[in-house]
């Protein structure tokens, strides 16, 4: 009987090696913060869920599910997103472009899976979105798309925006525009961080970002 634990460990090692040799992906770990069933909501969580559904016309979903463990943060984050997602000063089309850049920079599959089709429907060319997914600078962007792409990439990569890039963005979108563009990058970074931290999984078969070196 004393050998059983050693046998179990050996069996686990062998199975892992077989999977590796077969090229099979490792088993997905359960989400660290699994979705809370509505019947198990605390009063504060229930109130936040009611507010969410009233604002978004859908039950709590996606990044807001793990955030329900902090319902006040979830509610305030959702309210900020109501503006930055649907009413930003740069418009929703360019907003979606900034979201795609952010999802790529954080390698956030759920964010990409949700916003890729939204961006295409809004008018972002598939070639632009696919280049971003591959980690390449897109070719043949429009003038506004180039401004947003350069601004968002500098902000994510350098944690700053150079004077020339800022000047182009402010000239085109105004001061409210550059503030909102920065807000979109920051907001979707927050959502990406929450999703990555929680190990939130996309549905099987969902569009995922390619893994970059």
C-alpha cells in the first residue's frame, strides 16, 4: 500500500509525457474565479447584477464575471465602459481598433474573440485586424487608423506617447479625443489584466490570438 502514491505520481508523469509526445495541449485549469451562480449572489452582488443588466441588456458576462467577487469595482468598471465602448470622442470604429491593439498587447484571447467581429462589422478591414493579431504593423491603414494605431502602440510599448505622435492625435481628435483614446487603452488593459489573472477561458473553437515569440 505504501507504493500507491509513488505509482500515482509515476502514472501522472507517464501520461504527461505521452500527451507531450502526441502534441496534445495540456488540460485547461479551471478558472481561478469561476462565475458565481446568481442564486449565490450576496445582496451587493445581486444589486450590481441588476444594474449591469439594466445598462447592458444582458446578464453579467465575460470579464465582469470574475469581477463580481468585487461588486463595487465591477459596477464602476461597467459604468466606465458604457462610455468608452459606446460613446468615446474618437468614435466607436477607431475605439474598436484601439481595443484590438490592447487585446494583442496583453495576448487576451477573450477580448480578441469578442471584439474582432465587432471591429470588422464596424468597418475595420480584416487585413488590418489580422496584421495586429500577427504582431505586425498593418499596411494600407487610413489616416485616422494610423494615428490611433501609433498612439496606442506607443502608449502600450513605451508607457509614453512621443510629442509628434501626440501632436498628430490632438490635431485630429482634440484634447478630449486623446484623453478618451488613452482611456480606452487603459480600460481594456484593466479588463485584460482581470481576465488573465482569473485565467478566464474562451469557449472551445473560439478565435484565439496566435502566440508570438
